[in-house]
């Protein structure tokens, strides 16, 4: 989808956990919260508090009241997307719940842009996040169990990102949206999400490069949360096609943590991973003119712990949005 | 949202389980499958098989290949919406995963209409479903436990419904979409979903009647799956406003089962409930001219079993779409 009047990202907000705050992008986030409970009694309601804080910060930055939002699009990784549902309880804006696992940031930005460019809304907020502690006990083991992590495992980011998209104003713009098709090449290893999601990323990027714009037209091509392993697979798949992505291709899961210093194995993951890298760092660099055109290709693994235990392989999806700095073409 | 060029529902498909097939609408469904596994090894993959069969039937009726779909919007009640994700694996259409619990049929129809009326798509499929056996063990107890159900409990529908929405063609049209705001009046009883969701239904209907069209303008106003209790609450809330909804107001959860004969307590529920009542019965009656204008206000409870166990109340949402028969203003 090419947007006729590309929606403007008027402002963005990012909230990160302690470990993310200690990472290479630590000083880029709006808020860093050392308390994993975000002041709540449980990790799950802490995740909701984190999302609420992120939305409040977004609205405060834009000097807007939630009533001025035409639509709010969100979702998270908790079962039944409860993290987002409880976060938006009491927020007087029509709500669209989305589920695309960790691809949600791009799905939400894309659909918010559709609502605006299609003439249905003036202002939409797109928000998502994830929380290490809730994800770990839901998808893997109780944290108290202290299980040893596989070398291919990624570390779920504790963080939330939100964007305010508007029909008018100044700032970076969402120019197009490439929605993904579910891909599943048979990977069954729940501890190797990068490999499971890489085919979806390759498929969406391939379709985008063939139909919309070439890799050279981007300053930065950023997959969602493939981490070090998935990033290497995608780079390799393109090399086989004779396409050298080189340094302009990176992954949010590689950027959010310092692999040597932070013991995160294959990198960061989670819906919050692309959300905070985008809202905390990339958009600021687009605003500063350090980047001119970025392709965010957020990736999501669509299995459930039940489907994995039943022996199913892992379907994945990747949605991509192009974001251009002000004044670019 | 009012649609400038209301999308046409070119065809619809419905697949129901045995109990639904024995209910009052049994002979209205396209397919009734007596095997709760739908030929698969587990209930979860059976639910995916049911959704796949529903989509295949939809495409066969319309003589379309999945490649001709611009977008496919779906989601279900399984954790991580895995039922839908595995159903659409291998389907070569860009996929938007949604989560709105049992409000999903209206959310999917509404967003598909946005994509079409906004000029982003020619053809979209909107599909959802639910399965008694997967929902019961995920949300409540293992079926083998044989727990006694509360009188206020509803029976999750095993069924799937899918609609093909197009920019052009003949058939009923989606004329407007009222997206809901999350409502939570503090109900904590997981065995009384009707009461938990009734405030959301009231809120969305109230907003719709105030801003778009009066109740008298509808032949049928159909909430999603409030069942007998939630339906009575909504009717009562409107009576207090001096609005008598009367016989034109009913609920999908009241229509899908025979309360006396089928031992379903407070009625049907689940994302499949509004999906099969709409696709199996209401759309056929709109095509036949028996109904001229219908408001489908699908309702969803956004809690998770974890949030309920943590003592949280149940947030709910209701999205409403107006569907008019061909030739109605």
C-alpha cells in the first residue's frame, strides 16, 4: 500500500526496563524504569502500567487528551492481549486490538496509516510492548526455575513504544506499508525464534524490494527481532539472490542489547523490541536528519506454547512500513 | 465511520459443530461437522482445520483463489490466536491478525471495509471462529474434569464464519462501522460474561444511536454473544433511557442454541457465535429481502485467565457494523 497523503508521526514515546536502559540505546529512551513491577503487584499488571505510562507520555508530549485520539491500536504478547486491554481500560478512545506477535508495531503503524490516509481518522496512536518476566513465564518456564537458556535463545525486551500518527503536521512520514503473508519453513525450536521468523522477513522484504523500492534506496533496513541468528539468515538469503544488503541492514534485536556485556545470547526479542528501538532511537534520528528513509520490517512468531507442545512448527509473519524524514521526496 | 462506497459482501461461509447443528439454526449453516476434532489430532488443530475449511468454502462459493484476496483478517480465542495463525498458514494472502475476543467478527468486517473503502483493497476476507473444547480447557477447566457450570455460564460455540468483502458486485453492503471503547464496570465473575460485556454493548449502541441512526431504523439489532443475561441487561439499560428496543433487539447467543432443549444455561458465546449467526442466517435473510438493515454489535471480553486469577475485573469491548440489503438506501 502506498499512502497518497503519508501520515505524519507527530510524536513518539518509549519506556524501557532496567536491562534495556543499561544497553547501547539506554540514553535514547524517554523513560527507564528499574522496577520490573512498574509499581504494580504482578508482572502482568506491571506490563499494563508500562503501556499506560507510555501512552500518557505520548499524549503529554503532544499536548493531547486521549479524547482527541480517533483510534488507538495496540496489542501485546500476553495471552488474550491482556496487557494492552488493561492498559487501555479507562482510555476514552475507540480501540482496535491486534495480534501479530512481535510484528505488532509495524501492523499497528500500517493500519493506523490506513485509517488516516483512507480518510477515517485525523489522529491515531499505535502502541505495543513486551515484558521479559511475563513472556518468560508464559512462553517458557517460571523465572524461579532458573532454566539454562539455549545459545540460540533471545531475551524478551521489557519496554513499550507508542507513536502518534496524524493527517497533518510536521515530522517523519509513513509512506507505504507491505503486509506480510504467513511463512513456515518447519522450524519447531521455540528457543530459536530468529530462525523461525527469518523466512517471513525474507519473504516480505523480497516482495517489498521487487514491488516498491530497492535496498539502496534505504539508509536503514531494520527487521523486528530476529536477533543475531535470524539477521544472519536473512542477510545470507539475500546474498544467494545476489543482493548484498551490507551495513544498511540491521535488526532491532541486535541493537537493543550489547551481546558481549549483557548475556542475552542471540539478542533481543519481543513486541517491545522493535517498538522501543523505533520510538527511542530511529525516529529521533529521522527527526535529526541523520537518517532519511527507513524500512521497519517487524517480525512475529505466531505459535503458542500449546501448539509447540503439540509438535507444530512455528508460523511467522513480517509486516514492513517505510518511514521517511521530513522533506525526503 | 460511514463508508463512502459501502463494501459488498459477495459471499459468506459458515461451519458449525454438532451441537450448533442441532440448534434452531442448524439447517442454515453451510457445513455441520459432527467430529469435534475436524479430522485433526488435537482440538486446537481441529479448530484450525475448521477455519481452513470455512475459508476454502468461502473461496469456492465465490470461485476465487486465495491469491485473489488482497487481505485476510482473522483471529480467534486460542492463546496467541494460534487457531487462526495455523489456519492461514499456506494461504497466499497478506494476513492481519486481530484480537478483540468475541467482538472479532465485527472488528474484522469493519477493518476490511476500511481497507476497501479507503482504496487499499479490492477484496478482503474477514473470518473468525471458536471451539468449545479448546476454549473450555484454556479458559476454565479440562473437559475431563466435568465441572458443574454456573447458571450464568454460556456455552462457547464451535463454529467459524467468513465473509468475502469486495469493492464491487451485488449483495448486502457494510455501510458504517462504530468502533468501541473498552468498558469495565467491575464484574469479576468469569462465569458471567454476559454481565461483564453488557456495559460495552450498551456504550457502543448508545454512541451509534446518538450519532448514526435510531433503533427504529433497524429491522434487527443483534449483539454478539451476551446471551440471555447480558441481553436482558442491555434491554434494561435502554429502558432506563426511555428507549424500548423491543423485539427488534436480539443476541446471537440467544439464537444459536435452544435454551430449553440444549442445556446451555445463559446461551451461546465465543467469537464463532456472532460469526455463524451472521454468516449462516442473517446474511441469507438480508439476501432474501426478509431483513433490510441489521446492526451487528459483536461483544468481546478482554480478560485472560491469568488476569482473572489475579483478581482483576473484566474489561470488554463492542464493535458494531451496519449491514444493509441490496437496494436499501
